[in-house]
């Protein structure tokens, strides 16, 4: 199976991720259109060759002509959009997304997918701490992971087409998780890390710290620069899994706290040895 | 004041930091000798022009000929060394260090500094997650902070000489903190961040995580690859300040936990706005 170069791809939501998808697909010869709320974003993307054309209006012809539709919207806007305009999607269209939580989204989306079209959820584990199509950069996918999140309702051909999409976008590793596994993984790897960075940054307001810091604090708090609208929505949509991961992490943090308090060098060292061994697996290029 | 190019500088402890100091000083034309426990490290450093010569023996002439001695040892080894060999240091010698805690170290060192010599503590806020003189790289100082930690016993000329040393090494920003301020700062910026990374890495042992992760988790846990001998010693020597910072951080983490649990979007968002505003100050090059 291939994704035909004659395919028409519609990106809904020209932000950093939607824009980077559009950029990657246009570079590889696909015809990409966009629907997005700001005319400036459409104009910029057209001028830079990121899309062929776009509209701030949700034009029914635009939607019905698309072979693949990629949604890069906040979860609640995605659901609202499908509720209003899902009816214009043609049979045979493959719908996918980039949403950061799945359990709370997939069922609600499927309610508005017309007969003959199919929604296959996906999550590109890539990003930057900047926003907007003006920062679009398909290079962010190259060393990154792509997660496909099928349900038992998905067809093998839609799953395979989504895998091809991840390949075309340039992702290094493509994996499959069910919605529950995905949300647990994301709670730990992504949401908990953002909770940690935000909490750490809130814990000390000394404006001189920048003159004393090393890179460890800088790297750890990079993601404390956070879009509060998007992330508060993602946290609350995945509340149960996130609270569970926060609990597990707190158990380890408290264990380390108590070991320091007790002068229990053996426990401190054994935690450090475990963290060192585990962290090595995450090094890029085996380094 | 300048540091005379004819000065003889002795580095005690040729690890990553001692080696990087030696490399920077040799490049700038100073004559650098080293005392270190492994002959291989001495040989490597000599061969690469990082030092002029070195010895695994603590030779009294080596020590007494030095104008400046830089200690890059674990805290307890530094203290033991001074106890045994401090007597060989000549009057007029400037002694400095790179030790990560100060309150627990400075007074003990001063007990063994001979009349006419002077110890001025300093802390280069730079490093890597690799060890040894074989990884020495004076580039790590270029965008980094250098903290001088004078006490009321230090003379203005020693403080100024230490500032010049930081300048010669290539540090971007040089600041002054007293030992208590230093240890509080380091507890927050460095030790707490390492506690967080270690705890996070200990909280989940799923070997598949590497196929799902994004860069936020990678960046946050870079320092979970940790030298347990050195860091457990640093933690315990700065126990009071570290536990205080762990407490403050936990208050913020718990506040965020409760807000998520309560669905209190306003508190979540206000913490995120605060963290975003504060984090912007830490961006390099104003980005």
C-alpha cells in the first residue's frame, strides 16, 4: 500500500504541529490544503509553500474533496468541529489527528464520523516550546516517535495508511498502543514531566537565579514555558492516569527525601544506580 | 591585577572538571601541573597538552612550587588531602576549589591552610554527564556561570584573583555568594533537580518507554545519569538546605496535584502562567 501522490490532504488547524505536518507533506509532493482560523497563518503558509491553498471558512467542498484529513486542534475544538462539520466528510476519507489524549476523545469523535469514513488516532511525540505555523519545522519529526492508537473498530488498511503517513512525515520509530495504554504512557512521559517543571519553576521566584544556574536546571525547566490553555485541557482530560503517575512519582521522591533526612546513603545510592541504568536506554545514538 | 603568565598552577584531581580547568589554562599559556591518582590520566593529559607534567605521588616540591592550587576532588577527599599535605603549601599560594557544597567544606579546609596562604572557594556551574580527563572540554565554561564564595576572612586581592581565574577560564557570568547563600542556591538549582530526575526515572521501569518518549522526558532526565558516589556525598553535606528546597517544591507539586484532582482549571492555569513567565528569564540569548 502507498499513499497516492494524487491524494488531497487537508490539515485543520495550522499551528506548530499542523504546519509541520503540512510542510513535510508538501515537501514530499502531496497537495495540501488547510482550514485554520487566522488569515495571516493561511497567507504565511501559502507564501512559504507549506500549503497549496487554505481558508478560514469551513467550506463544505474543501472538506468533501479531501482524501485524508489531519486534525491539529485542541481536543474540545476538535470535537466541536466534528459535531458541526463532520457531515461534510466523504465516504472513503481517512481522518487522523495529533491530539495528546485519546481515551476521552476517540469515542466522541467517532460519533460524528460519517458512514464509510474512518478515524484513526495518532500522536506525534514531537514539539517545541514555540507556537504557530511561523515556527513550523518538519525536522522535529526526524528523531522522534510516532504512536498510532487504533481501537478494535479500525480497519487494517486505515492502520497501515496511518503508518505510511508517519513514515512519510519522517518519524524514526512508529509504535501502536491502545487508547488506555497511550493515555498512561502520556501521563508519565509527557504530562507528569510538565507538572514537575511547572511546580519547580513555581517553587522559587529569586530573579538572580539565572546568574547562578547550570544547564541541568535549564534543561529540566525548558517545558515550564507552557501553553496553559492546551495543557490544562490535556491534564483534565487525562486526570485519572495523570494523578496515578503523580502518585507513583511522589512515592519515589518521598523515598529519596526520607533517605536524605535519615542519612541513609545506601538507599540514595541504590536509587541513583537504578536511575542511571534506566536513563542510559534513553540516550540518542547510543550515547 | 593580572594572573602572571609565569605562574605555576597545580590542579589536584584530573577528572572532567579538573581536566577542563587544566585545558583552559594551558591553552591560555599558563604552566599547569597535576596531581591525580591514575597514571593513565596523567599520561593522557600530558600527551594532549592539557598539562605540562604530573604525578600520582603527592610530591612536596610539586606542591610548594605552585602559585595557584586548584582542587577538583570529592569534598571528603579534599579535606583529607589538606589534612595530610596542606603543610607543604607555600606562603603566598592561592588555593581554590570546584566543590559543589561550601558551608560544610570551607571551615574544615581553612584549618589546614598554612599561614600566609589563602583559600578562596569557587563553584563552576558547568558539567557534563560524562567523567574523566578524557572528556575534558573547556567549552563547557563558555556559556556558564562561575560563583565565587568568599568568607569574611578572604582578602580583596584573593577574591579578585579568583575573579580573574573565572575570566581566564572563559565563564560568561561571575557572581559572589556567601557560603549559606551558595548552598541554598545549589540546593534548589542543582541538587533538587537531580533529586527530581532520579525520582522520576525510578518511578517507571517500562523498557518500551524509549519508543514512545518525546524530548521533554529526555531533557528532564538527562541528569538522572548520575555519579552516585559524588552526589550522595553532596546531598548529605547540604542536607538541611536540600530538604528545605524539596519541601518547597513539594508544596507546589501538591498544589498542582490538588488542582488537577479538583478540576480547578484556574489554579492550574495560574501556575502555568507563573512558570512560563519565570522560565523566560532563563532562556539563553534572550530566546
